[in-house]
């Protein structure tokens, strides 16, 4: 079997399958050991008994999807190490989450964070925010999981004659099996295992690349530092999407929106027993993202150096840089095995919590039923089935433009959440609740028009700052359609 000029033996493929099966068995064991309670309270908020340090460690891996595992090393081909500018912004964004948002969530003892909007703004605002989250999380998680399944299928499973739909069904059913009893309570602990596997794989792959380069660790550090790909800061070109202030501010708002206003990411933090523990959890892992992403980017630079040494052309797409070496056996069977372990661990870590969060939001926010275990179980099955259908549909579409479009749409849907929460937390005005759905639909459409015209008229291309513009327009719309009288609505 030829893979980019390299042969993957049947023996090596057997090793890959054994690694996947062993890892899945470990997840099932952890799921069984942690399923001491099957109540909805355990499934939704872990009975608020999770040790904060375990949540903190697991959240590092939970924030790294399989796509991130592939994409960040390849970023050096087009962006050097400038992604670290955004990671620095992450630290300040997590401070906002810890000291602005978490106190509100814990004070109201929320199960889902969108319930806050129902209390503060009204039922339609609550349902609208929930809908935008469900749309974003389901489609975004499906695309990320599809890309990983496609990679597994292309490199390891296709020659066994396993159809892609069977691959997806098997992997997603495995996630359902270890989360179906205790949900987020189990996921907090499986995240610890997954984070350990991700960084074990990453560090050992880096060591293998350094060995291939014939360098000592000190020489490798010096080579990376001296490389033209090691540039971190860009202050001189404000029009560039890599400009420091754009990246830094975007990092702050990305964390606020995609962590602080995302039920998937916040659900684990809400399992801590107290606000103080949750704040320690968030502050602890916030400082881990700079060194964690520095490792991924360092791996990217080392792979570029290895390509130069071996006279191998660099791939056109950055996402192909790590798989070009790790997935093909180019660096040896051990690295290929570590790569598949890291991929599976990171993809499971993001998909399992997404399914749990979607189930929680449907039960609590849409159905208004946080107590019935039967409803929760049926909802979990339905969400899992829909997830499988979406991932399989992407296989039959097989259109890069369609996948890019889905990612773009997901990016637009987080802006309204930012605007709604900003209005709810920082004003005392009463919005016209019936108008909120229209505001949240129009804001992304107007932003799309602004982005299109800015490129055509002045050549300015929006980056992540579009999220801030989207949120500001939603906030402005709510402000215009509000009055000074403070009003409290209950869902």
C-alpha cells in the first residue's frame, strides 16, 4: 500500500488497530469506574464534585481537537509562529471568564449558561441563544470529527475494506457507550487520559524528529530559534491578519465567546464544587496554552528543517505537513503509532463533550426538562444519531468548499452570543424580546456584507476581529430596541 511514496505494511496497520482498540478499552474502563451515579445531576454538572486540578488538566486536551493537532504545526508554513500572539490573548480572555462570567454562573447555580438570558431578557432570547449554540456546536463538531475520520480512513482503514459510514458509526457509538451513564462526570476523567495521550504523543514525535535531524535537544532549540519560521510578533503591518493587536484582541474575544459563552466548554468548569475552585481551574489551564502551542509550532519548524535536509518539497497545504511524515511511516512505525494515538485522543476529547453539551441544552433549554432520566437518555441517543448522520453526509459531499462554508458559518454564529451576553451582563435595559431572533439573524448577514465590500473596495480582509464586529452589531441592535425600565422575565 503506497502512501506518498512510502509503504505501510499490514503489520503496521495491525499495530494501529490495536492501539485504537486498546485506547477505546481504556475509555470504557474509565467510563465504568466513574459511572457511580446515573442521575441527570451527574450527567449535566457532575454533581459539582469534580476536583478542580483534574478539570484544569483535562481542559487543556479538551481545547485541542484533532484538527488542531494537525493544523497548528502546519501554520508555520504561512504564518510562522505568529499564532502565539493569539495564545497570549487567550490568557487575558480566560481572566474575563474566571472573574466576570463564572461568578454570574455560580451565583445563579446554572446548569446551562443560556438560562441566564431567559431570566434576564426573556424566553425568545433564551431559545435564540440556544439555537445558535446548537447549530454551531453540531455542525462544527461534525466537521472536525469528519476530518479525523477521513484521515483514519485514508491512511489506515480503507485497505481493510471498512466502509466510511461503518468507521463513523463505530467511533461515535464508542463515545456514546462511555458517556451514556454519567455524561460530563465521566468526561472530566476521560479528558485527563486524553490530555496525557495527546502530549505524550506530541513530545515523543518531537524527540523522533530531532533524532532524524541528528541534533541534540539544545541544537534543535537553537535551530528553531534561528529559523525564519520562528517569527512570533508582527507590529509593522496593521493590514495583515497576523498583526499583533489583531491577534491579541482576537485571542481575548475568542476565549470569551468560544469558552465562556460555550456550554460545551463551560459545562466542565461548572462541575467544580465552588466558584473559587472553578476560578483556580480556569486560571491554571489558561497559562498552559502558550507552552502547549509552542510545542506544536516547534514541531512544525522542525519538520520544515527535516524537509530541507532531505530535499523533500513542502506540501501546498499546511495541514499536510505533519501527516506527510507521521502518518506515512516516514519517521518510523513508533511515530506513526503515536500520531494515530494523538489523533484519536484529541478527536474523542472534543466530540464526547460536544455530544454531552448538546444533550444538556436540548433537555434543559429546549424541553425544559432537567430531571427525567428517560428523556435525557432518549435525547442523548437522538443527538448521537444526528451527529453520525451529519458526519456521514459530509463524506458523500466531499467538497472542500462546502466544509469551508460550514466553518465560516460557525464563525458567524458565535457573534450573536457575544452581543446577547454583553447586553445581559452590562446593561439594565429591557430588550424587546420578540425582536431578538431577527437581530441575531441580521447581524451575521450584515457582517458578511461588510466583509465582502471591504475586500472589494479597499482590499481589507477581516480576520478574527469579525467576531467582535458581529457581537457589537448584535449588542447595538438590542440596545436600540430596548427601554430604560428594568424587567425580569422567566422562562
